[in-house]
C-alpha cells in the first residue's frame, strides 16, 4: 500500500492505484482505468463542519441525487448518493472531520458500475484527518 497524503487528510492506495494533484483536487485512478475517484478539499475558517452544512451543500451542489444516505469513510462522516448521467455512473460523498469538508466522487461508465465498489470502499475506508 502507498500513502497518499495532503495537508488535510491522508489515505492508503493499493499498488495498482495512482494519484495526481491539481490545486485542491486529487484524482485517483487504477491501472485498468475503469473509473476515477476525485477528492476536493474545502476548509472552514473556524469551527467544525456541521451535518446541516453538509446537507445544505449536497442539496445545492448535487440536485441529481434523489436520495442521500448517511455515510462514514474512514474518520470522515456525512452523506453519499448516486445517479446516472447519460451513460455515466456517479457516486458522490459529502463528508467532514473537524473543519475539513471533502467532496468525493467516483465516476465510471454505467456498464462498469459496481466493478470497483470493493476497492473504493477499501481505499476510502483508510481516510484519516491530518492532525
């Protein structure tokens, strides 16, 4: 496993997965290029990100998601939901720990939906907030 570390969080990547950085967005993909995870980091100036702030952001930014479920990925908690956009499957998470809010997406062709689910759960399950 490789450690992927940013100023605000880190996680473990299996050897067949790699990451690229672009400003506040981290793109994670595997060697077979079935799908891609993107992690966008937002930080609150002061205080802790609240559940109601996550709910409001998810509703405003992701109206395509019809149903949100509570979600916990590593040390981060919040909500997850998915939708189809033409031939693309999109899974989204709005999660937070302390003052850090993460917007995480996993995107793949609709025909490949579910193929990387176990790997995605494993990877996101290692997510920890930086000290």
